[in-house]
């Protein structure tokens, strides 16, 4: 097993004052990683699936094995939309990635409330991640995933 080292860094000088910051995270227990570029059109496309058990397969990972997921919109003009789904509770949430933006997850757990009225729901496993580009466009998404 290996240790993944993640650095998140902001650089900003505002009115002569350095407002930047840098955070480091070491994630132990990683024994598998994938890095790929995905081309997505303007209709929902499955980019990741999670299963309760079984053997991992291309694009499918076993629940509770996700250590780090990074999805970056590589397009320079158009946004990409991510849809994160928890089928067990029929809930989902959306993330809009503008050009160059990144979305990071450290595990495969979620809670989404369809009504927006509760904050005490049960956190459960993500079942799927879908992506689609802005209407009429095709975008590339960079995916890096590390699992146990």
C-alpha cells in the first residue's frame, strides 16, 4: 500500500497582503489509482459507479474503497455539470464546474435532501456520478481516483 499526498494551494496578494494558503493531506492505504481524460457531451454520461460488493470493474468501484476523487473541467470556455446520485434514497445533487474548476471527494458518502428542509438525514453511499457538458458542447474532464 502507498500514501497519496495531496496539496491544495491558493496564491493571492490583495492590497499588498499575502492572502494565500496551502494545505497538505496524506492519505494512507492506497493500493490502486487511475488517471484519465473523459470526453463528455451535452447529455448525461455515467463516469463512475459504486457497488456494495463484488469485484471492481472498469468505471465501477466498491463502496467504502474511495480515498480520493478529483474531477477537473479541462475546457477553457464551457461548463460541465456533475450529478451525484444516491439511488437508495432517490436523492441527488448537482455541481457546476466552470472552465478549469475542480471538484474533490475524499470518500463515497453523501446525503442529499430532495426538499432542502432536513439536515439530520442518514449519510449513505454514492451510487453513481454522471457528467454532461453545456448545451451543444463537448468538454473534457480529467479524473484522478485513488482507492484501497
